[in-house]
């Protein structure tokens, strides 16, 4: 009995190391079934989920590290605590992006741009602003995106200014904004 117990603990999910690139897209129930069929051990949902998260983190890094690296890529502004520069934190303020195929495709769309926002919830707050257009067959083409600190007049100005500069520079364009709370 002691040998069987030792055998099971040596094959628990904490020692089982599946290929992380293959594991990241699998459902937790699939991981549990694989553990049962290959090792004869039924792992709990929580343990399988935690192991999957660890595998994903090993391949792609964790959220906190990625979030800390992101502002440096975008040349974010430093944070201040009163008049002192806080070198441990960087404040990510805004980012605008679009894709060349979207810019190229917009030339063949109706001259109407619809703009909407959604709030980001969870650990990292802010708002996602999105601009879309429609082609002649009413297919939707997302043309630009921005993440801003919230739904403010400055944030909307930032988005619309970059939208006009980089995507919709032609004359005779009609824009529709959704209703805002301000």
C-alpha cells in the first residue's frame, strides 16, 4: 500500500509536465480526462486549472510582467508621488492602433464611421474605443482601436484626432458617436 501511495504522489499534476504550448488551448475537462487515462489518477478541477495556468504562464509570461513591459514599449509617462518621481511604477495612459489592411479596406467602405466604447473591468481599468465602417454589402470592418484612461472629452479627442490622421483622412466623411454619460 505504501508503494502505491508513493506512486500516485509522484504522478500528481504538480509533477506532471505536459507541453505548455499544447495545453494552453485545451479545456480543463480534457486535461482531467487525459490525466485519468494516461496516469490512472483523477485530478481535481482546481488542480488541473492551476496547472494549465502555470503552463500558459511558462510559455507567455504572466499578466503583471506583461503589463509592466507594455508602457515601456509605448513610451509611457513616469508616475509621480507628489513631487517625487516613482521609478517603480509607470502609468500607461493611452494607446491608438490600427492595421494596414483595415486602412486599405476603409477606402472601399461607405463614408460613415461608427464609434463606440466599452469599459474595461477587472484589474486594469479604462475604456476601449472602437471605430468601425461598413462596406457596400453591409459587412463590418473594424478600422481603429484605442485604450484610454476613461470616457473623457480628452480621450475622445485623442481617439478621433488619430482616427482622422491615420485612417479617415478624406473629406465628406460622416461620423456617429454613441450616447455618452457626459
